[in-house]
């Protein structure tokens, strides 16, 4: 538990800066809009309707949508626009912060007693004076209530910024869910809840000061919040000396382990390391090509089918070569080589169930699929690999439901699902006594783990020298054992521990 909470201070600082920046920007946008909406009812209906519509978009989807938007903008205005990390998270969270502030401020101004406005007009106040001296002070307590709501919402939604590469307390939650490390999940949840309650308490003091005409309370709460933000910024300030390397990872155990293995080698070579974990396949490659990530491990079949849009299935070596040539020619991305193992999609069933049904191949599965339930990872049903294998064998299941990979295996073990597209390097295949079905039509391409580096690192000899010892050195048996260390329920290890074990196993 102490190890899980060790990362909380740093991630909480990053989480606080992101949430407060989004809240401040949301307030700066909301208050002028509220004044305009109160003065012009038709405009008010449009503005509030738009803000309400944005609020209906799931926060995870809104975060994900900003990545391709910024990536396209980057192609127009230049590489100085960051498509990954703080900026997409800031923009998405700002949109979420707008509605409660806008609605409360508009309501407070619209429902203001008309007699007060008439009195202000009677003494000759201008519109600006009336706003600042009469309307704003009376509306302020209601506006502060909206700001408090926006703060809590923003801090909660900021946990999802992990998916676009921005460090937050969501790093602990996502990693914990994937690896079934409930201490990490608990640490992330407690940290986010404490942060939300603390900020809300500070803002409640300011609200009380405004309501009771006690400016000292307002100044105290503002000073406390500003001090917390400055402390967070100081804690995250770069340390002098050493070049920073950003290591990317997708959202499953093997990726966490490999990212830590790479990071440990980078640190030994004198680099400072930051991690961007929990990225989707398309986001990870785009982040690498755009220079937001320096290095990560992908799989040849993923790039072959998703990025290259290839539907043919040549031998594994040809796929690896083709991916390397394409990545260099189209994006300037360097491929150092295969790590030595393959992590392919492999349709698997409970051993006893497969034997009882007489299912050995995907062709056998197709005949009985209409009576069986399929559980997949969150990406598989939208990937071209699924369409290829589905069409090649005519697979039509009774139901098909996506899960986080950990819960996909749980669904199979519990009987909720009958078939899963397992990962061939996953130690749980042997541990759970699963049977992997043959693919006689070779509909599924090879998925060699390949080490990719950003364009800026493609000619960096020192950088590559630290990584080349990994190329061709990781057998699938060792990777399965490392994965099982992280995934098993008993004697669970962290990805850091598994990476150190793997390095020792390989003599690195």
C-alpha cells in the first residue's frame, strides 16, 4: 500500500495544476458569456443549449476527440502545437467547467430584483457601473456555488486525462484496474477525492466570505489556493541536468512492463524519464510520429492493419520489414527491431469446454459461434483484424462485449463469456488452462513486438545505444512469466518489479 501511495504527491500536483487551469479558463469564458446571455435572452438560450450539449458528451470521448483535432491543427500551423498531454486535456476539461458557472451566473443575473436595477438607473449609473457595483456583488454567492460545482466536476474528470498522455491521479486508477492492483486504484481514488474535497472546502470559505461580506475570508481562501498551485508547480519543475525522455505505453500489463524496462535503461544511461501510459493504439503511434513520445513498443500487426490499412497477411518477417520501411518513409519514425517475441491475438476457450465441444480451430468455432458469447478487449471489435477473421470464417456470435483486458479473462473464467481473443504472450493462457484455437486460413497477421523511436531520435546514437541491447533478446516464455507476475492474484508484483526481473533474466 505504501508503494501505491508513493506516487500520489507528484500525480496530485499534476492533477491540481491541470484542473485549476481548466477551471480558471472555464470561468474566464463563462462570466462574459453569462453577462451577454442575461442581457440578450435569445443569445442566452443558444449559449446555454450549447454548453448543455457539450456536457452530454462523455468526458472520455471529448478528451479523445481533441487529440486528432490538435494533430490536424499541428499539420497546418507547425509542430509547436502539442497534440498530446496538457493541451488536449486542458481544452476538454475547460468545456466541462463552463456549464455550471455559466448556468449559475446567468440565473443569478436574470432573477435579480428589477427594483435594484431601477435604483441604479435612477442614480445615473452606467451599464458598467451597474454590473460591477450592483449586479456582480449580489450574484456572486450564486456564481461561487457554480464555481464549486465546476471545480469538483473538473477534478473528477481530470482522472481521464491519462488517456491523452497527461499525468494525473488517473494513472494509478487505470494501471490498477488493468493489473488488478486494487491498492493503486484505492490510492488514485482517495487522492482525487481528497483533492476535490480540499478545493471545495477552500472555495466554500470564499463563498461564505462573499455571502457574509467578509473580504478577509475571500483573501484567505484565494491565498491558500494560490499557495497550493504554486507548491504543485514547484514540485513539478524540471530538475537541472539530464535530458528528459518520454516513454509511451498502451493500457495493458505487458506495455506497462516494457515501458518500465525501457525507462530503467534510459535512467541508467543518464536520462530523466517520464511515462505516458494508457494510450490507445492510434494515439500512441501518432504521439510518437509527432514527437510527443520518444519511444514505445508497438506490434507489427497493429500498425500493418490499422495505420497501413493492409489486409493481406504475409509472413511475420515481411510484416516487420514492411512496417519499418513504411514508418520511416511516411513519418520519419525509426524502428530498432523486434524484441524477439510475438504478442498476437489468439482466440482462446476454457480447455474443458473446447474439448467437450470438439473445437480445435476457428473453422470449428464458426459452426458453434451462434450459441456462444464473445468477450474482447475494448479495441478489438473496432479493429480491422476482427473484421478480417470474422469474414474469413463467417463468425457470428450470440453476443460480443468489450471489457478491459483483465476483466475479459475474468469473464471467460466465470462463464460469462465462452471465447476471448487472448494475447499470445499472456501468462494467463497457461495459468488458466486455456486452449488456443488454430487459424488455418491465416486471417490474423503476425504481431512481433517492435521498438519504435520518434523522428528526432531516429539518428540519435546515444539514445539508440541504450535501447539496442533489448532487440531480439526477449523470448516469449520470459515475457509470459513477467506478465503473469503482474496479472496474477497471489504474490502480485508491480510493473517496475517485473521489468527489473525481466532485465535480470535477460542479463541486461
